[in-house]
């Protein structure tokens, strides 16, 4: 009986745990900005807790560097079970500028299963609140993949390429 | 018939404690010029915490500690004469039992913290110990001021001593001292050194998650409401009507006013270091002893 | 004393009151020159690849499907919204819009891809004089046209060709020890 009630009320009091995995602190400052009176996120019932065992939501900021990789896994395992992970900032969504550096393992998605990504460098506090509202189901998603095309091509290139592939043995060798 | 009083006590305390905590949070937010959480937010917090997974990090003491703390504060609530009516359990306990049970609640927090095998929990536990030690004499003196006058240690005699024998200088001094010491009783700024100190250290509850943490939080809220109601019962007895339900309603309003004072003081003060808090309390303890001395001489 | 200052502190909040913005329900207009998500205007883009060259996170990729079609893909997951692409574009085809509400649960949602039609030169049908004759050398050039039909099917890379002479020159470069030398 209590479980259904807990599930329904889960969205009304989310507790946030903030984990910085080697960020430049820009995203961390924006996360703390969200708790200031101007953009107050406590009116949704959220508060910042300091121990992952009390928290429901883990906010990851920063491209996950090599020394912090096992620690992020440990912190994720310490969160009790209905849990969400938000990756805040461009570094957490894909590694940012440093995605191919020697010390960076490339963003939060390679370490923990992330529920929501918040791109931005750093994301505006309103963007963070928007992501939280999206997770609670209050607003709709506003991005979708975009494909633009200049004009319809008068040439039938795709079939020509296929014919060429079948004909040329060097291409077959290179493909192997 | 008397069991009704006990049941009403328990129900009122359990139902209203999170509401008053919500009032404190909302008022703190308004003083900081932001819109705070809704007033029933602690109810949501508790129910959500009950639905989370329970990690057991220590041994059997870890599992026992929240239950012990909740049980201690519930037993104290059963004895308390809310509404100016003593129930049948009140004659079986006296003032020393209340002090003992409150200390047992504090000790169970210490047990829970020390069985967590975490350095931060150990530091939080040591601060909680110091807070408990420094707070207890003032609480004891609050009771003894009344006990000395009526020459008995029974709960209803001591708590209603002001109602029965009227105000005196000792009682007024004790009232001021209780208000100044109230913040440490309930564990808010400037004295929330041990428990809610998630900003500086992690506090003694760092390894607790889910339902165990909900029990600890609930016992904290009940302890806050107990201390506020103790102030109302001992020092503000002049709105006494004879009707039970009306008395309870009036007392709840007065408790809400005490909570408003707690919230305002908590929102405007910084957190004191442990040695500064102990120095402040040393002065209060000396003054409390002098209040008891005044009441011995009948002033 | 301290009591009056605490009371003044509580009463001080009456003047501004509650300042919280009712955010998800009422939006505030963004400041000017705000750099949100970039947007390509496909009518103006000429496919020069300048944005791909300047992006610090290498978020923009240029691929040639064949001689006439060039595909430019913007992979939004690493973009730092610096605005260099908009700065360098010769046709002003990229604008940094004011969209900042980009949260999503799937990183593919942030992709933008554009297919461009590249014209051929009117005189000879080829753009540049190729001094490399052999196919292997041409394979690591940028996406320029080919001389013969057989080579058109190869898909080009967009990174520069690695030149061993240039590497030797940089290894032997000596910094001037005095100013003005």
C-alpha cells in the first residue's frame, strides 16, 4: 500500500546529490545558482544533500576523468534504488572539448546509465530547471534531430555507387 | 477511558510534527526572500523515504538504532500531559524518567553513527555527544524549578506548578533561559552542530538510507515538537479553559507561535563552533542553577 | 545590540519580498548576444567546411557522399556554444539562436545534418589541378573532386593530410633567442 503512495510522491520531493568528476566548476556554480532565491528549485521540494545514501538524483558535472571513474561508480552504487542521473553540461553529455584527451573517458554515459542530459557550457540555471521539469513531466521536450536538404538531386547517385561497388574488385578488397 | 488520552496524545504528536517542520522551512525561505517548499513537504519527504531501498552498512546495532530512538521519543510522548490532563501513565513515571528517555534517544543516535564505520559519522557523533551533555542540565533545571516548589518529582505536579502556584522571579528567569536555550534543544541554527550539519560534515546519519533515515527524521521532528510543547505547558498556563479539546487547540496554536520564533531565530543566525556553543551554555547553566536557588528560597 | 540587528534583519526582507521567478511556466527574455544552440541556414551554406575546421570540440563533420553531395553533420552532444563557427562563416549561414532548453534523454536528438549540392566547374568540370597522380595519395586528401569516374566512389576524410616534410621542419625549428631576431 505504501509503495504506490511512495511512487506517486517520488516526484514531489527529489533530493539531489552533486558529484563533480573533474569539471571546471562552471556547471557546479550553475547548480548552486539554481538554489538561490531567483531560480529557487526548493519550491519543487528538492534540496541538496551531502551524502549519496540520502539522495535520489545524482547530478554529474564534468567530463569523467580517469582518476574519478571508479569513484563515480561507487557513488552511483551508493544511491538507494529509485534513482535518476542527470548529466549537467557539455562535458557530461559527451566529453566537451576534451573528448579525445588522454585523461578523459568521455562523458557520463560511459560510466553510469544517464537519464537526462543537459547540454550547455555552462547550462543556464533555467535550462537546468527545465530539465528537472521535463523529468517530472511538467513540460515537453523541445529538441529533435533535424535534417536539412538543399534541393532534390537530379542525379541518381546512389544507384551509380552501388553499381560501381559491385564492379570494382579493388573496392572490395579495401572494404575487407 | 484514560487510554483515550494516551491515544490522542500520540495521534496529535505524530500528525502535527511534520506540519510544524514545514512551517519552519517555509518561514525560513520567506525570510531569505524566496518561495519555499509547500507546507506539507515533510510529509512527502517521509513517505518518499519509506519507499526507498534500505542499505544495511553496519551490524545489528545499525538496524536497532533508529527503532530505539523512535521508541524513546514515543514513550516520552505517552507521559506528557497535553491539554492539562494527566493520563493514567503519568503516575508511573517522574521527571527523571523523561530526562532519561530523551538521553536514550540521543544515545541511540550515537550508536547508529558509531556503527556506520565512517569517519564523518564518528565526528558527527562526537559533536552530538558534546551537544547532549551541555543541553541536559538546562532541561533538568527547568523541571527542578517547579519540583522544588511543590516538593515532589511527579510529572503533573512539576509541569503544572506554575499553573498551581503562580509566577515568581525564579520562573520568569527560567522562562527566559529556556527560550535562549531552545535552539539547541531542537537542533537548529545557531546550534545545529550535530544533526542537520550536512553542509559542513555529513553528520551522524551519513550511512542511513530509506526507511531507517525516515525513522530518524521523524524522531527529530517529534523531539522538536516535544520541546516546544514543554515550553507551552510549563510556562504559559494562563489560557486554561476546562474543555479538553479546546485546550488542545489552544496549545497547538501556542506551539505554532513557538515554532515561528524557532524559525526566525534559526534563519538569522550563523552556526556556532562547538567551543563557542559550550561557552554560551556554561553561562546559561550557571544562571539556571541560580534560578533553582531562587526558587528554593521561595522568591 | 544584537537583538535589534536580528529583528532588523528579519524586517529587511519586506522591501524586496519574494523574488522567485515562476520559471517553467513564465519565461524571461534572454539577454542580447546570447549564444544558444547554433542553427544552419541551408540556403546560404556553401559547404566550405570553415566551421568544421574551427570547432574546438570537433563537433561538425563534413562528409562527401559523392561528387555532388556533401553532408555536414552537427553532433550536438559536445558543442560548447562558443560561437566560433558563426564567427568564421563567410556567408553568415550560422546563427546562434536563443534556444537554451535543450535537455533530452537521448543524445541523438541534438543532431543536425544538412545535405548540400556542390556544383561542378563550368569550364572543365574539375576544380583543382591535382599534382598527385596516384590513387593512394589522393585517398587522404580533403573532399575535392576527382579526375576520373572510378575514383568518385571513394568517401573522403575531412582531416588534413599528414606531411612528413612539414613534421621534419617543425622538429628542427629553433626559437629566436632575442626579441627582433
